C-alpha cells in the first residue's frame, strides 16, 4: 500500500508562494488538505464500505439470533490498521463519506466502523503496541452489538428518550457482553470492551 502514502504538496517552479498575513502568522498551521483523487482514495473508500458491509452482516446475524462468525471483521480490522499505518489521515477522509441509512442496523454498522477508526487513531497517538491496537480496534468494531437486542424503533428514534426508553438503552452493554461470550476463546477481551463501553473513569455510567 506504498502508493497510498500521502506526501506534502510541493510548489511548482514559477508559482508564487502564498504570503501569510501577519495576523495569521502566529497561528498554528491549518491541517493540510488531504488529496482524495485517484486510486488511493478509491481503495480507502472501498475498504470503508467493505468494513460497513461486513459489520452490518454481523449485526443482522445477531439480530436474527444466529451466531455469525467474527473472522470477517477480524480480517478487515487487520486491513484497516495496515492501511491507516501507511496512509495517514486518508482514513479520516473516508469517514466523511456520508451514507443514507437503510435501517437501524445499517446506522449501527457505520457508527461502529467510525468509532473503530477514531479509536484506532487515538490508540496510535498513544503509541499502543500492535497487538493492543488490534484488540482496541476490533473491540470498537463490535462494541454496540448489544443494541441489536433492542427494538429498532428505539435506536432510530429522534429526540430525547423517555425514562423507559433510556432504561432499555442502558441494557445494551450487558446484552453485548452476553453475545460476545461466544467469541471468548479467540477474543477474550471483546466482552469486557462491550460491557464497559459506557463506564466512566470514575466508575460511574452504566450498567455499573
Ligand atoms: Fe453504546
């Protein structure tokens, strides 16, 4: 994926370098515009859409009470980490690709992929070792799986939830833990991530 490495744009000979007004000179530089043309971008968008499709399949399997294999998600997480390691912020551009959601599971799939990408970037910023970065990203890709056990209307509902709706939502980490127990053999960390995803640093949050 060496062709996906972004590089700083160079100013061609003969082009006048823009003058930065004095008032802006002291400000930190604005983020460089990410080049999104060409094969590199289409590869990343395809990877993003594949990740959403595989996650959606996994979510729908659980909503249908089956136990779908997690190997597809595990493989795409490896590809994402490899891609982002070599292409810098291009993956963040992929997140800007907006989608219209077919249903609550499609929304959840996009949400989980986006959270996984941002979580992975945070882990990379913390200089996490590769194995921990993989666990973190994979966990993020399935962290809301417990939502599949709730009524679809509750997830897509607009506006503030009433007390009863909120009480149901607060159950999703526990449901997630139950569902991910099936994968404990290969991925013992998943159920903990799903169960503790809404726990705050001081131990508050839910369902604790
Ligand atoms: Fe959640």
